[in-house]
C-alpha cells in the first residue's frame, strides 16, 4: 500500500483509514489520546446561535453520546435540506465502549473549540476521529483520498533503513489482509488488525483500520455478489426492452445488485439490447470486478450498484459530464447559442410530459430547427424513474455555457437526464 518507511514511527490518517506503527520505546497505543489534526469544513459555512442547525446539531450530538459504543462506530443523521446534520465517529479497534465514549466527548469538545460554529469539520485523536457535516455521505461510503494527513516520529532508524522499510511494508500488507476480514469476539470488529514482529533486536508494533461504513468496492471470483450479478445480467438479456428502460435488483444486503439501464429514445427494443450488451462488456473491461459504476454510450447508459435507490429517484447532479463538438460556429456565435437554448427550452416542455410505452413512462423529445442556411438537431431525455424531469433538463441547459458556447454541438450527460444538439443528424429517423 505504501512503498517505503524510513522512520521508526509513522501515522497515516484518513477520514476512513489509519495505519500506525511504532517501536516500543515510544509511548504505548493504549496510554495516549492526544490531539492529532483537524480540518474545518469552511465551504459549509457557519451557523448562528439559536438557529435550527444549532438545535439539530445539539440534538444529534446528545443522541450519539447516549450510544454504548460497543462496536466503536456511529454514522447518524437527522433533519433534511440545509439544516441536515450528520456525524460519523470511529474509535480505534482497541478503544471501544467506555474508552470510545471518552474519546467522543474529547473530540466533540475539540471540534467546537477549533471550528467554532462551523457547520462541518473533521478532528482526529489517537483513539478516534469525528466528522461533522451538513452532507449525509450515505453508506457504504467511497474511499476519501482528500481528507488525509501524515505524521512521523522524529527519530531515524539505526542500521539498515531499506531492510526496515521492506519488512515494515510486508508486515503492514499482512495486517491489511487480516483487517479485510470480520473478527468476531463477542461483537463484530470489522476492518481492524494489530500485531507485532521482531526486526533485529527491536520489536515493531502496528495497527491498521478502516471505518466500518467503507464500501468493499471489489468482488472476488466466485463470491455471492458475482453470482447475483450474473443472475441479474441473464434476466436483463431475456427482456425485450421495448420501453428502453430497466431498473431491477437481485439479492439482499451487501451482496445485492441493482442495474439501471436507460436507452436513448430512438433506440428501444433490439437496439437497446444491443447497447446493453456493449455497455455491460465495457463496464467489466473498464471497471474490472468493481461492485459499482456508470458507463455511457451514444445510445444508452448503464448503472450497476450495490445500493437500491428509493423510487422515484432524486435528481443526481453529481455524476454528470459534458462534451462538445470540436468545431466552432462560423459566425455570430452569441446569436447561435441563444437560438439553440431557446429551442432546447421548447423541447423541455415536450420531454417533461411522459409518453407511455409498454406500461412504462418515457421522457424524451427530439426535434430540428432552421438556423439560417443550417439545420439544428437536438434531443433530450430523462431516466424513466426520476422525479422532476423538467428541473433536471433545465439544469442541463444552464450548464451549457460552461462547456459549449460557440460550438457547433454540445452534450450534458448524467444518471438522471441528458441532452444533445448538433448541426448534423445524429438520431435514427
């Protein structure tokens, strides 16, 4: 995981993971709970005294404090919208129950002191970390590589530093394998491992840990997830895809699989099945053994996930991207952009009213318009299982200036809706 260690103590801390190693002339793991680091989430702003956010935060902190911390982990939220509050709290694997509660009290007091009235922030101590946020990062969470930091012991290794680094690295890899399995000792102690080993005359002690809501994003050959994915894939291939849309699931718990497929409005039936086959092959090739991912093609997009979203789905503004035609408009680009967007807004009115195909609502519109001597072609579409199609498409139009001003064509693509325009015909007749 890490290529080398040249010092006798190193701590790498993540929002979701920690690695610590030391030689025993340094203080024992169990005897310290010093402050390590903090990060205030300045972008989330500050709350006012007596505000709803403050009341919700106080209520949630009291709720968490009442926990018995038997497994050393809490991920809890309350409220919705701008006053939403989420607390993620993880204790080190040897510091559960009463030690964990003590660390929670310390961390909460430290957060209030170091990030006064901030709506969000993270603080790390030897035996725990606390994350407060107005954004509920739903479990299972993806790996957060951004909120990380490193610390080291100031003393250098005496002797063969390369040998020390290699043996340390090999030892950590062994612990990582151990931490990736459940260790049942009265309660489940997931994602934690500690150990010691001799290096010459010294004894090396180390621990590794991941937060308990971290997703295991890879599946192994022959496991239950792979079987569920294969079953669901066979089921999808048996459908006629007349409506161009599927949202299906198979299995339960962490091994459940959900597939969402949306084909373009002119590519239903056999064309849709063909695009699905291409997309599933592309997903397996580009996201090898990943439990989840999204892949887009001209005529469809495919989502595979371990999470069963509540229906109807809310608009996903995060998983979006844009593309543009490399050619610029030859004259009066400002006028072209305005006429294009006016035309797109008219198509929104048509696309946001569903057409029923095989008992399935479809949200799709396409059209063409004369612009001087040229003809503009456009299409837009929402996934059949979302709310507020009109809101989603109008958001896409507002995004166009960021990518596509003065261009002969542009696209905004996402999991909820997409649109495209070109000065050539790109749809089936």
